[in-house]
C-alpha cells in the first residue's frame, strides 16, 4: 500500500540501458525484438518501505527480423492502412514464442538517487493478415500484434 500526496513530481533521469529482449516466434521462424523506452518518470508517492512509486510515460518498441520466406512483394498481400483493430486481432493467427537468451532490463537513474528498471514481458503474439511495407523497397513483412506488459523494479542507487 502506498501513501500518496495531492501532488506528483516529475523526476529527471538518465538512460543507462535500453537493450532489446529477443523472442523467437516459433511458428514463423521470426526474431521479435522488444523494449520499453521511457520518456517520463513521475513519482506518485512513497510506499511503506520508503521506496517511491513511479508512473511512466513510455513507448513499446518492437521490430522483427523475418526470413525471406516470410516476405511478400507489393501486390501479393494486403497492406495495413491505419491502426491494428480488435477484429484484425480476432481474425489473426496466434503465434508460439520462446525467449532468446536472458530478458533485458531497461535501466534509468534518477537525479535524486533511485534506479528504475523495467523489463518487457510478452503475454500473447498474434500475426494479423495484413503486411507492412519495408522502407524503400517493394517488399512486405508480416505484422504482429503483441500483448506487452512492463515489470518494474526500483532500488536506491
């Protein structure tokens, strides 16, 4: 249980590490790389143990490395125009995955002496039926919807 005041506090920080955590999409033989990139840390109160609670503004970063057999040429598959919609996920294909190596913690050091660490955890991966253009080519790559959740760790620096 946390005690919170009526105000929150923006906290300045330095990025120590934002490494990729890699997953092999077993069904498709694709390498999925994920990380959570923090743009803002907000101290929202202090827990009973004296460790501050933080809220974050962050962006999930995902990319794939797909083998040639997973790629299509322009005109061979539908191209996604706009956001991934819930019905696209329902119509998609669930993909099995395995972590490659060790999960990577993203690490941030605050100017007031705390280290905030965030690790991405995947709950589900779905390949949707549309494809995405690969920049400056006439090739398309599969699109994956990923349920990605952050796991937090805070400690005194």
